[in-house]
């Protein structure tokens, strides 16, 4: 195997696995709430992003308010809202259902792009969409059966949260694409740092409301290492490894992999998310879980191949590319 191709594959796998850690965070933070963890994670991410901004001081001085507003909106929707929705979905929907829904994101993005700039005939999408739908039905059916009647009711909370996460991720992808189209020459690292700062500022704005309504438990529990050590470690690790490192790894991978291959590698995230979730819950997947995930991933891969094949041969590549939204600008404008 070509060395650059091998390095690209390793980087893509690392990025996908780092992002899949979102699905297990609620189970490793102890007595704290998801809002506590999100606040700390994005404070750490914001501090790292400020260091990155220092490396682009000259470019930062040229930014206008519209640039900060666009990046801040992306940080709020694509990181804060998405992250909270994913954690809620993982808690209520379980280790397989939540990642399964998130596996649809590349297809949803591609279909949204196809609505704006048609590049693939809708009839050709019938097979992959049917496979994905069948996979979701099997996974959700397994979730109800595995949990039982009482616990299965939590799926009625978890599934809407998973759909909210898909919506946030899709909005992020479309908004990021539009914002970068107006800023074609902005540095990838600078744009990523701006989004991270936007996410941190969003959490700080949310803080007074969260304190008023009791969403944050830090004031009551404190941040002593004996009780908060696990949460602090995970928050710092996820900020560095997933938020900043994941974006950098995906950029590295996208520079070395063919578009058709890099687009398909993003399906590693829901797959690894399901595996990590099952490990946290100490259970094996059921046969229905496995079949459902295989059908879902098969449908997603077929759809991605259809779109990447079409966009590589047509003029509207940037409009319909199924690029995952947490990638850097280098990917979104490729």
C-alpha cells in the first residue's frame, strides 16, 4: 500500500474514533450533568483555539464582525447544540440507536445538496435510502425489545434528541459551506479556531441561564479532583483529541485520500460509536443490531459513492459533496 494512502487511512480512522467518543461521555463524568462537561470541554477548546489565533494574528486583525458572527453561529449549532443532543441521545436511546441515526448525516447532507443543485437522479437513491431506512427500523426495533416496555419509553426521548443532533450536524455542514464560499482564502486552522472560540463563548452566554435553572451542578459539587477528576480529564482530552486533533487529523487524511475513499471513511464514526457504547454498557450486540447497522452502513456507503462519483464528474462538486461538517475548511471547499 502507498505510504501516503496508509497514513491518510490511519488519520481518518483516528479522527472518526475521536469523534465517536461523544457517545460515551455521559457515562464517564460521574455525578455531573452534560452541561457541566460541555462547559469545561469548550472552555478548554476555546483556550486552545486562542493559542491558534495567536499564530494568525495578522489575519485575525483583518476579520470583520460578520466573520466572527458566522463562526460563532457555527460553534453554537455544530458543536454546543450538537454535542448536548448527542449526549442526551446516548443516554436515552442507548449504545446502538444513537450512533445509527448519526450515521445518516452524510446522506442527509448529500440529499440537501442535491435539492439545491441536482447532481444525482432521485430514482438512483431509492436503493440506498431503502437500505438505510430498513437498518434504522431494525436497530430501533431491537432497542425497544432489548430494553423492555418500561425502559423502552426512554427511546421516545432519545430518538428526537438523535434527530436533533442530525439536524444540527446538517445545518452546520450547509452553513459552513455557505460561509466558506464567501471566504475562499481563509486559512483552515484559523477558521477552525474561530469556530472553537464561538463554541466557548456560546457556553459562557448560556452559563447564567443554566445556573438559574439548575442545569449546572458544579456550584454544588465543586471541582475537587477526588470527585471531578474524571470529568476534567475527559473534558481536556476531548477538547484536544477530538475537537482540535480530530479536525487536524481529518484535514491530514483528506489531503492524502481520494475523495470517494475519504467520504466513506466517515462511516467509521457511527460504527466505532456503537462499539464503544456496547463496551460501556457491557453487552454484546444482538443479531438484529448487527443486521440493522450493516444495512444502514451499506445504504450510506452506496449513497456516498453515488454522490462522490457524480460530483467528481460534474461542475457542482462543492454544492453537494457529502463532507462531514466537523471537518476543516480544507475539506469543505475541496
